[in-house]
């Protein structure tokens, strides 16, 4: 090991000497002194580099981290809250949609369902209770009036017809009551001219801004009822 | 969560002093060094799960700190790149011999070129081997050993000239 190599090795890393370096030191006083000097210097360097650490640095570091993770926690809580709110909102919308949306695809289906639902309330033999005047009072809401009653009117009142306001008239029929619905022309529900199921049949008439639907059982001359309605009804502007 | 907290606190306790000293020798400013250490540990906290081997913690943290220090220069280019003697502070002005010598040596260390000082700080404070230093600094081992040799050689020469300078300081 030549002198330069020895110096390089000692100066580069005084703490770890390899065998060759140790061998070189053993019989050389000058090298021993050099190694000793460098080792002493290294202690001094270490001492000089060991600058004091500020008081409370450790505590500050822990504090900063605690604050940061607390902030993170708060942000997470906010996100969770927002997510819960969104879910609740969507559920609200869904419920709203399911409760108030149009369940029936067309006028006919709904008219039949409505008649079936209320069938129990009306008896064909009930006494007529509705005068022409009170009927026309109700018709005013649809900007129409009847010139005369064209049958025995058992019942006349406003009904919800799949979400829109309608007038529900019940006439005495041959074997079962005949239902007439007057409702505003609504784009949400499809207009069908003729419809029927096993027992009931119906016809719809479309006027300017209203639909008139007649529903009765299969024995009933619905066409005839329809003509009567057509003849007696007058629409105002 | 609790175990992460415990790991983190242990890590801070064991390594904050070394990291602070290393930071100080990178930037020569107590306050910047403290900020660097804060930032480093905060990042370490966020990424603590990625630290699998506790033995690698020190070099991992030093790598983060070096990156943080580099970012400082991206933000304020050249502002801190010149070493100013005024920013070296005498930390304890007790006028005993040892402190004066420390002070003098600190100045010398601070005046050393960055590329010599950094491996030396890593070796003396960090206790890293030449190979580890080469890894941290992305250099090859021979370059690191050469720089370490030059660093100590410079300091040794300075110390050998010391008596003259000592006179100046004491006078």
C-alpha cells in the first residue's frame, strides 16, 4: 500500500480500516501518527457538526402531525356527511318519483283502474243527488258546461286522475253505473281512443283542452253515451 | 391507527435530531432546517405505510428531506444558494476553548463545497457507509469515497493552519 492510497483510505473513512491499512500502520510510526491525527480530527468534526437541536422540536413535530391528522379526520367526516346527504337526497328523489309519477301508461288503463277501485262506492240504484246547476259549477273549472242532464246523475265530484285534477261523473246505467271523466289534456299520459278489459269498455273523446272519457260495462251502449255527452257539452274559452 | 401513531412517534424521537442536523448542514439556517424537518416528518406521516423496513427509515427520511430542500430552490431560485457567513450563528457563546474550536470548525465545514460537505455529514452524523451514501446521493461509491477524502483533506489542511487563525479569533 503506497502512501497516497493509505492517506486516501484513512481520510475517506477513518472509522473503518481494512486489513491492508492496519498492516501498513503497524510498522510505521508516521502512518500511526497520521491515522491518529485524522481520528482526532474526525472527533472534532463530529463535535462541530453536532449542533444543538432546538428545544421542543420533538414536541412540535408530534403536534404538527396530530393537527394534520385531525384536519384530515375532519375532512373525512365532511366527506362522509356529504355522501350521506347525497344518498338521502337520491332516496328522497326516488321515493318522490315512485309515489307521484304516472303509474299507468295510458288513459284507458287508468280509467279502468279508477272505476274498479271506486266501484264499491256506487250502486246503480242510488238516488240522483246532483242538480244540473251544481254539476255546471264544477264543470266551470274545465271551462265547460252541460246544457241538460242526459241521464240519471248519481255522483259528481273532483277526483285525482293519475295526478291531475279531474271531474268524475257517475250515471245510472243499464246494469251498472256509467262513469264519465272530464280531465285536462295532459301530455304525460298517452291518449287512447278505445279501451276495454274483461268487464269494462271505454271511449275517449279529445276536445280542445280536455279529454272526456266514458267507461261502462260491456252491456252499456258506450257510443250512445258518448254522443249524448258530445251533444250536451258546451266549451267556453 | 394507534400503531401508526406509535411508530411515528418512535421514528420522530429516534431520528429528529440527526435529521435536523443534516438539514442544518444543507441550508445553514436553523429556522429553515426546522421547517425542513417539519415538512419531512409530515410527509413521512402521510407515507408511513410505505415504509416497510424500519432499518431503512433514516435514509428514507433523509431522501425526503433532500427532496424538500431541493423544492425550496425550485420556489426561490438562487436566493439561498450563496453561503452567507452571517447566517452561521454561534449557538452557545460560552467562551471555553472547545466551543471556540467548534465554532471555527463549523465555519470551515460550512464553507466547504456542498458536494464535499454532504457526504461528510451523512457519514459523520448519519453513520452511513460509503455504499449507503452513494445510494442516497445517487452517485457511485468511488465518487463518494473521493469526495469524503477531499472533504477531510480540506479540513485537515485548514486545521493544520489553525494556530494563525486561532490568534485572530482570540485576539
